[in-house]
C-alpha cells in the first residue's frame, strides 16, 4: 500500500512539474512567478523528472530555492538530460548574489566545458532563449566544475558531525581560520548565526552526543558550543597563554569515566570531564613535541591507553609509564584508533598510511602510500565494512579497505588546495565524507567505487597563456611541459615546445611575421615560428630567476618585448635579434605583472609586483614616466591602463588584499576603488565599450566581475568556481561591438566572446 501511495504522489508531482514548466517564460530576462522560482525544482524532484526539460535554463537564471545541488544529490541518476541543472549546481554556491544575465552567462560557459567530449558528435546548440547572454564560448580546456557542499569566506580548518541524543547525524560543525564556528544543516545551509569562539584559527572540533561540540584553537583555548541552539556554552574550559592546542582526544583512565584531553604546544596535557567541564588531575606524560598528536585507544582487556607522538614516532602511555611503539618515515600528522582493540592508523608527511598493532611484537603491520604529504585521516565505511580515507596536501583523497589497508584503485581530486579537515556522515546505503580545503570550499563525497575509483591523474596547472591581438586569433596555452596553439577561428591546434616548462608567453610581431615568445624555466626567453616550430633568434638571456610576465611593447623602434622576473628586474628586448635593449632593476621583489598603453605620441609600460609598487616606463625614452605609485594593496597581482571620460590616464591595480584601485599615472594618487568582495584579486584587464565607455574585468576567487568604470556599476559576473590568475582582452580597434576575453586559472583556460550590446 505505501508503494502505491508513493507512486500516486510521484505522478501528481510529475503533472504539477509539467504544468508549471509550461508557465516559464521563454525569454529569460522576464522573471517567472515566485512560486516557480522557489518550488518547481522540488516538484520535479518529487516526481522523478528533475531534468532540463522540466527545469529549463530560463528558470535557473531566477531559481531562488538554493537547493538544486541538494535535490540532484538526493535524486540519484533516475533522470537523464541534466546538463544545465548540473552546470547550475556546480555554480550555485558562488552565484547567490549574481543577476539573471550573469547566471545565464556562467551556466553557458560551464555547460560548454562539461560537454567537451561530445561536441564533436553534433552537440546541439544552446536554446534560443540563451541568445540574450552576452557571452559566446570559443574554447576551453577547463576541468568541469565540481559542485560545492558549501562555501565560506574564510578557510575551513576543522569539521565535525554533530549527533543527536540517539546518535543520529543532525548537523555539521565547521571551524575556520578566523575563530568562527558555523553550524550547518546536512544540506550545507546555515542552521544558526555563526558563533565567534576563538581569537585564532579553530584547530580541532570534537562532537559529543546530544549536540555539544568541544572546540580548540591556536589561541590556546578550549571552549564548548551548543550546536542544537547555536550558542556558546563555555567560553573558556582551559586556556594556556602563548600556546596553541595541538590535539583533542577522549581517554578513559583506569577505574574512571572517560575524559577529554587537550595537548598544548608548551608540552602539557589537560584533562577535563564533559559534564561540568572540571579539570581532573590524572597521571599523564610530558610532551616533547610542540605539535604532538594524542589518541585514546582501547585494549583487548578493556583498559585504555594513550598514544602520543614525537615528530616521527608514536609512543604509548599505560597510566604509569610511556614506551615507544612505532617509527615512521616522516612527521606524524594524524593518529586514529581503529575498530579493533589495540590497533591504530598513522599518517605522516612522507605520504605514508600505516596500520599498527599494540598487541604484537612488530607494531607496523601494513603501509600504504599517498603521493603527497597526508594532512588528515578519517574512519568511515565502504561496502558495509570499516575503511579509511586519507587527505593530502595536493587536495586529493584516497580510500583504503580495512583491515588489509588495500587501496581502492583511484585518487579523488577533491580540492585545488590542501585538505585541512574531514568528517563522516553515516548513510543508509553509502556513507558521505565531507572535506574542507584551503580553497574555502567544503565538498560532499559518496563513499563508493564510482566516486573514489577514479584513475590517478596529474593536475596539470596552466603555467602561461597568451592570445594574439589580430585575426586569426591564436591561443597559446602552456601546461604539462608543452604548449598547445589553438586557432579560435578554425578547428585546428598544434603542439610546440614539447618537454619544455614554460613560465610566460606572448605574441610579438617581427615585420609581418607573428612569433610566439616563451619564457623557459631556465630563465631564458626564446621566439618560435608557430608554423615551422623553429627558433627564430638567439635566446634572450639576462634574468637570474624565472620570468613571471611577458608583453609586447609598441615603440618607435618597432614592436619590442618586455619581461618581468622573480629577480625583481624588468627587461626590454628586441625580439628580432634577442638583443637586450634596456633593464630596470628598480623593484625590490618579484615583478608579477606588466601592462602597456599606446596613445597619441606616447607608448607606456607599467610594472607591478610583490613590493606593492607600480612603476610606469616610457617605451621610447626607456626612462621612468612619473613618480612611483606606492600602493597599499599588499602584492600587486595585475595591472591595466584605462582612459576615463574626463581625460587623463589611470591605471587599475588588482591587489592581494582583494581591492581594485584606480591610480592617476601623473600624480600617483588613488582616484577611486571598486569592491568585488571575492577574496584576493588575481587579474584585471580593460574592455573598450561603445560610446567611449571603458569597463574593467577583474578576477577574484570564484568569479570574473565586469565593471563600468564611469558609473562604477557592475555589468556582469561570470562565475568560475575557482580562481583565475590571468585575464586578457583582445579587441579589433575598428570593432567595438565585441571583444574576446582569455581567462586562465587553476582549472584550466577558456576563451569567450563578450558582446557589448547585451550588457
């Protein structure tokens, strides 16, 4: 009977979803009825028709339930044709403040990336409704966006699963590097207002049954939070000034109730109960390692031992004395008690996972290897049996079967930064693992073969990219020790410089010949003919450290090549001969970015870098133009010249502090500041719009933001979900209707056309 009732309910929801889908306006600039925005996806999910037909892209541009990714995760693979839904689910956490046109544009580019393999098989064109989007994808080698369980403004440093009184998973506690605890529902939404607990990073969270969470931080304090009601219960349980808490664990001394132990960097351990939070004086070892890890472990006879680490070793304390139990290849980062009495797992910085046994003569029973230093260990269940998950500094996760420590063949590329913390959420068929990375993202993974059995692959970051300024537009991308040159007007590409590591690229022109300039890891610069693949001149030598930036520089001497290096020097070269024309060793630290400007009677070159300064150079006189601009934006990551409506010349600086400031070139004074609220800004470029307007495209942690510099009005937000490190514009001087933007970052490179009349 229940099955029949469920079937009838599903059929009702299917009919509702179908009727509501017909009410979605075909023009995505027209807002649908609020009921459709909030509930159509839910009706489609309940009716098992959560697909692109019932929840079309025109609706997703206005969708306001913020639950599409949760609905997709809960619905399994019951419905096909979800490319637009999956594209939106990957972007949803980053696009909450984006407008409908920005959402359409972001989905269009994300879907283009996700359908790369199928486009050669007559991939259908996007729906006509998306013609209002101001972007047209041209090329991409980006990795498909991975949906985030939740995102945070600060780096997540600890995670714990909050349990109800009956032991069921009720919520997730997440601690960050600013001392805040967030209590999140199991779908990733905030359950309460974030709670300020510590004055430093939260290093450890331990959840108790009933909703109590014990927190520890780098400020040397241990506190207690009520996760059910979202409030701080005890601000200070114990605190050691000028120390930090290196570990928290449960330990049951002989004949006593379990206590919670906190290890401090001053070498002491404090024990307290979790009822009244009273300190208990018990026999405990003195620690010799400031970063010691503790672990309470039960023995076969029912007694409890305390494991503690000292650099690369693990010792055991039996209540009276300590003895060395296991030695490891690197500093121990995690120790975890296993379900079998007397057995524990150890992870170290050499990348080893070791299974150890206190009851045998040989402590280490098995060793597995992770390709990077391990940062965290987690006990979970795989195929209804105990299993381990290891997290590493390269952002990957590995799954290990127990008790044999047999790896599931595959490496999961979970994050683009080190994994700081993990927690397990028990499920019916499969457990889920939540992982928090230094990329400020928490992701949810199903513990099964399909998720963790991915073939190992190297994450080949883009090291350089460049787009030629005139048609046919040639895109050069360096990654994995080779350069791919793609003709954006034709389906052709070729490989250059195979086996060479590249740090920067540019497209100089010598006479009528277009060359590719490549900065090599050995600090030299060479020019290659992309047609013959032959080097055209002598190598340009003179830098002591790798080149970070290359640009072409128009001048009275013809087109020159400028390079900025980690040695703090700016060099100007003649690409036809390889001759060094000038050098400027004026930056104290790395020259990170270069920008050029060509106006009536002047050609300028700007350089910015790690010293926080901007210098402007005259390309004809090869002397500094105007005063040095001393920015207050920390490191300067990128620069772009703009000419305001009122005349003069400004330079936009993208700072590490997240600010975008416009500086007057002549007076070195700030003119205005634009706020993106998207973390560190990695790149900026200028876009010339009709009616003598200028826009700035600036890249943050999760999006590319387009601003009108005259009105200081945001025009477009292209959500990428990952940081962009390079952003360049190519524009035909005779055509102001569109421009091409090249964006390269951690996930890869994409090029798209920006239609100005649709902004």
